[in-house]
């Protein structure tokens, strides 16, 4: 019973593994090795993978993207215009232990509630977003 | 007697609670859940509340806004033009352990002396400022 | 509906306020001003209060105690023997961004699931534990 | 060709996944949910998993154990006597960004060269070591 409560509110590990697997497959499909991080509803890491050839700087960036998506309740791509010089949230990235404002962090929802997030990094921002969006809907599309 | 001295120089906890309560009520009134932090004249946290639905990134930001208002002796909104590229205090946010330069941090004064500050975060900057300004004058308007 | 899911999995703000109020009342009852922090199931701050006369070092300690109780799924008092020189987890406090291994952090449970935690600091460890334990069961005893 | 060079010098992602899978299976076998981190020869994260029920404090600890094993070129369990008060490396944990000196971090070798490490955390130290040692030899025992 306590398990079903947890399951309702946040990703399970097996769900995180499925999300990671979908993300890794998408990265292979587009030919760009990636770092992919999956966090729970509280922003805590559940699953991570770094493919051969993916740059190491993205170990940290992918995890920060996922955490930023949790803390902001938004895809990180939505933050980019807001943190520019002159814009409303200029300087936001320096709060909360360090946030990332470029695309590739996407919340994962169930019945309208955020239950986790995925962060992808190592490619162009477009590639990162493509892989993150594919991973973020893995539970909806999976026929398991 | 030492209490009246303290009361002159800095917020008491009961005053901080009243300020927090006024801020929370204002947030409800405008329909935007908020993180609200009240700090003393030294910038140290006295009272804090995060309403259901307020984004978690603002736990940190609201406290930094209040602390920035103490350290700068200014509302944080006044800093925004000063920290832009090319402006006089460009990079200020990276000092003193991390400051916030967007609106929502407001000093609280008594007889012209700063006795604390309030920081509000989770809405638009306009909303944050609205709630912070209402909270910052709570002691003046309260009929206690 | 998404609200009831959240409510099942983690403390609401109104619950956190009740827990804080019970802790503050207990601190008054034993005559020791306290810092009291209430965090959600992910370790994120929900409510905080520092009573007049409570030392400022405990602003940080109370929050770390609450966070430690979440991350360890244990009252912090249980950690003290484990982190001593020669004991199994010697050095534990230096991990996860800084933990606290002395008493005063207590998990809050509902139906066997941890839904948050309270951290209390400023008195002796015995006093901190007394107040934290009273606060941690506030929801069970409240007749609201 | 550069791939075979890399393969000689450090774990590949597919090897890291195999090591992680063996560790996760061992954790299930002994009935203790775990955090398991696999890092490359430079100490950089390759793969990570947190099983349902594993405490969150070990997200950080498992990664630090693996990194410590790389930096020291030793199983972390070997460090425990050395960091005690009065012993030769007292205070070691506070260097290099934070090390962990209790068991559960184990180097992974190929032909006598360290090619990565695994860090396991969430159980007793004995359980952590059991799972880490099983994972660390996954490549030798696998019939792939």
C-alpha cells in the first residue's frame, strides 16, 4: 500500500530504467552519444547513463537539467529567454546550488502531477531536447 | 529591557510571523502560491513558508532576495539595471555567497532603520514584488 | 485529484504549519527557544521558525537535521554511534552536501511512508529531540 | 581503432551497464535495495541506478566511493583504519572534493590496470562490500 502511494507520487526505479532506455535508444537513432539522467519528484537521481563518445562535462549538466526541471516545474528550454541580460530572471542560474537554463531538461508527468524529470546533454541543444522529449513520454508510449 | 533594545534593532520572531502571515494572505489574494522568507537585521532567517503549488527553486531564491536586501540596504528590484552587461555592478550576484538581483526582496524599516527584510519568490517578478511590498509594511498597518 | 496524490505522498503546507506550531509550543513549554524546520518528502523546506533567543547557528543545523532524516530515513540521533571514530559510518557527515549526526532530526510518517521531516536545534540535544518528537507526531494527535 | 585503445584503458558504457546489472541483481539476491555507481578510469560517472527503497543519502555516497577507489587505487574499505584519529591519513576524507573511507568502493581492473570502479551504498557496510565486489568482477565472470 505504501508502495502504491509512492508509485503514484514519484517514478519507480523500473520506470526510470525504461525512461533511460528510451532516451539511449533515441540518442543512438540520431547518432549523437548522450549523458542521460532521470530524477524523482524531489530531484534525486534514480538512473544515469553516459554513452561512449559523450563529453564528460555533460555528466553534471544532464543532472542539473533534470533537477532544474523539477525545481522550476518547466522544461529548461523555457528558461533561456528569461535569463538573458535585461530579462526578468537574469541571474537565475546562480541560485539553488546551480541551475541550467538551456534546453534538455524535461519534467515527466502522470495525471497532471510531476513525478520526475529527465535531463539530456552532450549534443546540440536541439538534439538534447529531441532525446529528452522522447524519454519524457516513455511511460505513456510503452506497451508494457 | 534587553528585549526592547532588540526590538528597536531587529525584528522579533512574533513580528516576523506577522509579516509572513500578511505575505501569505496577499499571495492567496492574488492567486499565486509563494515562497516567503523573513530575515533579521543581520540577514539571518527568522520565518519561512512555502505554499502548496509554489515552485521549489524559490525556496533558495526567496531567502537570497531577503538577504540581498539586507546586504545592499535596497529592494532587489533596484539592482537589476546595475548588474546588466556594461553596467556598474555587472557580476554583483556572484559575491557574498550569491545574491539575487531581480525584484521580490524588500527591506523592512522602523523609524528609518532597517530591522529586517522579506523575500518573495515563485510568481512573476511583478507578483513577487507585490507580495513582498505588502509584507514589508505589515507592522505599520497591523492594528495589534 | 493531483492534489490528493500530492497530499498522500508528502506534507502539505498547512500540515507543515501545524507541525511547526506544535514544535514552537513545545519549545515554549520547556523554556528553550528553538529553530524549527519542516521539510517535505524530498527534503525541501516547507516551514521554518526561529524563536527569540535561539542561537543563529541552528538556522542551518535545524534544516540539515531535517534533510538528514529524509536522506537517511532515520532520526538523526540514531546516527551518532555510527559516525564515531572506529565505527562503521565514520565520516558520513561529510557526504551529500553536509549531514548532521546528532539528535533533533525526525522523520514524519503517514501509513508507514515518510512524508517529511522536522529538524530542531538550539537547545541541548535532549531538548532538541524532545521538541522534534513532539512536532513529528503533531498530525496524529491533532484534533483538526 | 581508437575504440579498442579506449576499451583497453577504461570501461565502455556497455561494460558499465553489465557491471551495474550484476550489482543490481546481487542487491536483489541479498534483499537490500542499493544505490550503485560505475565510474571510468578517470573517476567520471558512466552508469548509476537507485533501487526502490534505497536511502537517498547513498546517491552521493555511492558515487564518492567509486571516485575514491579511483583516486586512491584501493578499495575504500582499506582506508578506514588509515583515517582514524591518530592514524596516518586522518582527515583524508576532506581532500579532493570529499572522499569516502568506508567500504563499498572497489576498483575494476583488466590485465592489472584499473579501468574503472564501482561504488555501492544503502545497506550495512558488509552488504555494500558484498554487492560492490560482485559487480567489480562482472566482466571477468560474464560469458558474453
